[in-house]
């Protein structure tokens, strides 16, 4: 019988960071059991990025590798996969994952522009084909 679990950020951290051996051992079977379907939201991935980047000081390329590993696990389903894949392009350009999720939303509306003061995010968004407007322009 298959069981679906919506996964919280702390479980992802234990699985990938292994900073608490006991909890890592507890969560690992969920990622390895084909009878478990793990659902991971884009919001959870935003939080994962934030904790890894800001708290644990992990490099963007390592975070990118972690997220790509998640996307390739056979029992993982990513909610809003298109937005997540778009945000990974931001990581590849050393940008912020959440900024990528936000920029992706402009693709969901006709004639939408990204409105932001964030110069780095605006630059990467433009490189990804997003029309950008800064209130300071």
C-alpha cells in the first residue's frame, strides 16, 4: 500500500545535512522506500534554500546539487515543478532561489513584469527572459 507524505523542511535538512545522526537514520527510509510518495512544495524548497544559505552558509552550487538530487528521486513529487525548475536557473547564476520562484510567476500572466528593487534578481530575471521594471528606473 502506498502512503503519501508532505515533507517539511526539517526532514529534508536531516536527510541531506546529516547534522543529527539519529534523525537522519529515522528519515532515510522515507526517501528509500518506493511505497512512500514524498510531496515537496516550492515553499518548502524556499525555506530549505534559506536555511542552507543563510544559516548554514552552504554554497549555491551545493544547494543546486541537493535540489537536483531531490528532483531525481523516484518517489518524490515536487509541487509547482515548473516554478522550481525555473528557480534552479537562478541558482545556476548564483541568484536566490525564492527570487526565481517569484520571477517565474510573471510567466503565468499576460504582459506581466517583475517589479523589484533587487538589482541582482532583476539582472538574473532578464537573463532568464523575464521583463523587469524597477521603481527606481
